[in-house]
């Protein structure tokens, strides 16, 4: 059986969409008719060779998506999908049965497509790591991104006060409409000045670089910093005296090393939160599979508000 798929042929080179032979299902495998795939920084890092450069080429990319098995919708993520095993950016995919989570009623496929990476990251960083409560004051760095926008909505639903940071003032109204009580418009250099009057109890950081140091300076004593990305830079200056003098807790979240059972529970929890309205998924746009390289460009240029998806059947 052949299927159309997005293939990484060489690191740093454009992704090629071509017809390939579908692998024969092994023990415990399922065949999924894919509908939509989420586009995430981790997929781009695979394409650039920043993550797992030793894996064989060519290979099919795509670490999360949603599709149908015998007419029922499932989220697909984990168990090596998109890395050690072919990814889901294809019309049809063979995946481990353990990598699927049923989509409950009331959750649209477009929203479900974002749960395997962004949704579970938002859910677990807020509930398991940040342990946000109604009395918290929360700062979300990179609030207009796929994960950041979900965190804003979830924190708002929990009753906490939430500030959403963006470097683009044109996104301020959009962030308020999605649950931000306040918006901080500041780039890396201006963030420290913008946070002078704010003493958050929790900061969610997807940016890294100089943003992290500014967030640590702003945190109130006994505050929590949850770091889950470094899209603005993998290194930065950290004010260590502030960390120990304030008694801060720094928590790192890395989905690639999380236990499979914890991820499955997290995806299920995120899906329930979508179903009952606590977690909102905003889809920036849905691009056809053939425009996967444009999707990467938009992600790298921070031209996305919410989640970017691929239509795997277009």
C-alpha cells in the first residue's frame, strides 16, 4: 500500500512530499487514516538535525495528529512516532496501538490534532508542575503561541489572574479575547522594565534566552518558573542570587523524556478540558500537506497565533 507523506530527505533541506510504501503493521500496530497533523518546534528541530540527527534518512515526519480507526477518532502521539518510527504527516499511518488515545464526544478533530504535543504540554505544565490555583498571579511568556495560548485559557478557567506576554502589540486584543486579564507587550530587551510592577507567583516560559532572566527577576519570593521551551534562544543569563534569595522553584518540562503512561493520561486530561471548555484551542490556519515548508517558515518567524495544522488529506 502506498501513501503520500512529508519526507525529511536531508537535514536543513526542504521537506519533500511524495508517495511512499506504507510499512506492514506489526504486532500491536494499528492503521490510521490521518486527517490533521500538528506542526510543532520539535518537528522543525528534527528537520534541521538539532534533535536525533543520528536517525536514518529519508523518513516521514510528524509527531502528533488525529485520524480515524474503524470510524472512531483518535489522537496519535508518542512511542517513537515521528522519530524512531515513521511520523503521521501522511494520508495513512501505521502506529503502535499504545500511541493512540480516543477522542471524547464534544471535541472537534481540529482541536484534537493539537493535543499530542501542545495540549498535553499546556495541561501538564499548569496542573502537574505549576500547580496553578485561583489565587495565583501568572505570567505566560510567548502567550500567542500554540502552547502559550492554551495555557492562558486554562489558567483563566482556574480563576487565576493571567498576564500574557507578546512582542507584537497587534496581538494584545487577541490575547485578551482568549483569557488574558492583562497583556505585556515587550521584546527580550524591554521585558525587565515591563515587569517592574508585576510580581507573578508562577511564570510559564516557552522562550528562554534573555526572557528567562527577566522572569526570575520579576517572580515573587517562593515563586515557580516552569520552563518548557527555548524558541528565543537556548542560553541566557540567569540571576542566580535571585533564585536562592527568593527561594524560587525552577521546573523543567521535557515531553520527550516523559513516561508513556503519564503522557497518555495527560492527553486524556487535556481532551477532557477541551470538552468541558476549560482549555481553548485556537487554530491559526490549516495548510495543505504540500505547504509543510511554509508551515515551518511561519513557525520560525513567529507568524502564528495559536496552533498551526496540516490537512493530511488535501
